[in-house]
């Protein structure tokens, strides 16, 4: 390559640094430059500088040496419009240009911490206090100590909470005070309780859950009325749901101002803030989107969500049972990563490796074969549309009981490693959950203020569990197929529900007459396992007029 001037050489130096994920030393960089230009042309080009080190020091618009005295220093690239579209590839050695002063003032104060500030000032300083007293008396409290060296920046970012009087006195904003008078404080921490919270408690996954219940006020009660009105109006006007990533753009288009309120109130994502506003909206996580619905326009269709157990399944690879702690990022991010996996890479609670976590939607179902019989326990019935029953396999009883024991023993020791931020719970996703002293496998069908609604994939039962009792499922426990399945009673259109109640919790044999195209749903005939008759109950019910025949079978 023929070098015409230093401009071309500087472009090549910048290109090499952009293309390398890891920082390069002077020697490493120059080897690559030499390979591109050839030693003779390159030596001619920098002859006036004598050494590569001197040349690099002379182009401060392109690079900056980590140590100007070290001839083999690390070489950092200076951010530029020429390469900014590619600089994401070199996150470790970019020297960014100075940012605006307003940006340097930004400080994200978590919502739970903001609530603690509110409670302390509301209870102990109803008439306000001086900034010097704020620094000496409040920031000395353990959970606030991390802000002691940035008082001005802290107050700058909490101007929606604190009102400054004359520059030296601060008090709570009147609207905050009025809101607190309307909030039920039973069970909430007092100022004395807050003073006794250890400074590291908010970083502890268990303490954080407990403390958040005692500290956090309902966001709806203290959020500015204008913001609530705008959010409600935006959600009501958009049919269906709004994507988390589109919310800010839609807000700007409609109201002409940026939606930065989620960061001001201490949330890193729009969906985190909206999950704290169940009075206005509900947040669902699908494979590809974070969906925000208006509470007015969204209701959970239980019958529809039950059908998630009939969707197409994916075969799972076996995983190691050993816990690879502190290796959450052992796999590089992939463009095909789902929403759940993307969020879990930055989850503050999850300690287990992502490769140890079951991140597919559903666990595979047992294969139903036509003209085969299976021994089952009937665990549920449904006569709402067509006569159907929910069954649990008996033939894999011992394997299933071993699974329950293994899960109980495993999560007794390791449940803390599979704890995750419940703000990102995904509907139609399979998790482990705790109930009645055991751990089970279940699919989330909805979340609300009361907890998480789940279907147990092994018993077919439905439960509402607290947010504290859900964990990610270890991949080992996803290998045994789901032990329950739903099937229609062959030849029957409708039947007296009381008659079907008589087969619940009974051991029966089902004969598969047909299955759907995906082999996930069956039409069956059923009889009691201990029956000496070859006649199925379907035929007896039809003959005795207890059931109405299916029109397709007449």
C-alpha cells in the first residue's frame, strides 16, 4: 500500500484499534500497521519521528497513550464521528470526548432509596433542614453513606422530592407531603428502622426483598399527576400494547418532551417503572418484546392461557447439574437472545450461570401415540366447552417423585443462586416455584398485585404464589417431560359435570384414539384401572344418556 500522507496512516491506525476488542500496546499496534503498509513504505512515512512511539504521541486527535513515559504503553483510541458507529466493538479502550455538564450531573438514585429519604425527612424534619444538617445527620445513616461525597449532585437529581428554600434549606415538596398523608403506613419502616438498616443490606438479595416491602411507597401515590395523566392517555390511545423500547419515542411525539421520568424516579428501564404502576398498566414479557398494556384494556383470559401447554415444544439439550457460579456471562451475547436472556445478563440478583438456567418457554411433553393405552391419575376436569380431563402419568411416578425430592434438596442449598429480578417475569415461561414445602415446575400465565398465577405442568393445578417464591429452573430439572396433559373425551360433546367429578383422583387407563398434528393433544377413551369390564366409561355415559354425543361421531 502506498501512503500519500499522514491522513491515510491515521485512518489505518484508527481502523485497527476499532477492529480489536482488546487494548493494544504500541508494539502490538505497530505490527498490525506494518503488515498493512509494508515496512519500507511505513519507515519512509514516519522517518521524521524516528520511532512508532514518537509518532503516536504526535497524533493526539487519534490516540492517547495510557502512560506517556512508557514506550510500550497501552494505546487508547480517541472517540470520533469517523468511527463512532463501530466503537461498540472496543468498549475497553475508548477515550470519550467531554460530555455536557448536565450529563455529568446525572445520578441514578434507586426508587427504594428515594422512598427512604422521603420517610426520614417526613418523620424527623417536617419543617425542613439545612443542607449542612442533611449532610451531617442524614447522609451519615448507613444506607445513604455512598452519597456523602456528592451532595450537590444528589440534591440536583432529587429536585422532584426536595424543595430548596433560599438555597440553604431543603424540605419535602408539598405534593409529596400531601400524598403521604393519604398512604397507609401500617407495616412500613419508621425513621428509626431505616437508621438501623445495614449499608450493605440493599445489595443482599434476601434483605432487599424484605426491605423493599418496608420502604417503598406505591409509586402511583407520589408520582406527579401530570405524568400519570400523560401515561394513561398514551396507553388508552394506542390499541393493544406498547413496546418498552418504543414508549419514549411515542411519548416525545405526543407530548413534545422526553420521557426521562423513569430515570428520575430511580429505574434503569421504562418497564421497571411501569411495573410499579399496576393502577395504570401491566407489563408482560414475551420472547421478543416487553409489552405494556393499559389496565383498562387488558384482562387475563385464563382459558386462553391454559392453551400454552399445547404450543409447539422445543427439544432441550442436557445441562450440567453442577453450579457454575459467577459465570453468568460465560456465553457471549447473541443477536438471537430473547428478552429474558438479555435482561438476565444484567440481573443484579442472579448468581448462577445462564447455561445452568432453563430459558426456553416450555418443557417437552410426553409423546402420545395413537392406539396406545396409558395409566393415569385424573387430576382435573373441564366441561366449559367440550368435555375434557387433565391427567397425570402414573407410569413415570417413580421418576417424578425423584424429581421432586431432587428439586427440594437442590433449592434448599442453591435457591439463592437462581433468584432473579421479578420485574422481568415472563408470561408463558417455565420456572421453579415453592409451595407447601416443595419445589415444583410451573408456567406463568399472568402476574398481578396478588402475586404470580401459575399452572403446575406436572399436576395440572393452578396456583397464585408470592413473588418471593419463584426461581429460575435449573436445566437438569427440565429433562423429565411434563407429567400432566389435557385430553378430550372421545365421542362426547357434553356431560354432566357431577358425573365427571366422580373420576377425579382416580387411577384410570386412557386409550388414545387420535391426536392433533403436533401430537400434543389427544382424544381418549377412559376406564378405571381396576375395572374388570372392557367397556370404556365414554360408551357407558352415552348409553345411559349421561353424556351427549359429539355430532361428528353420530
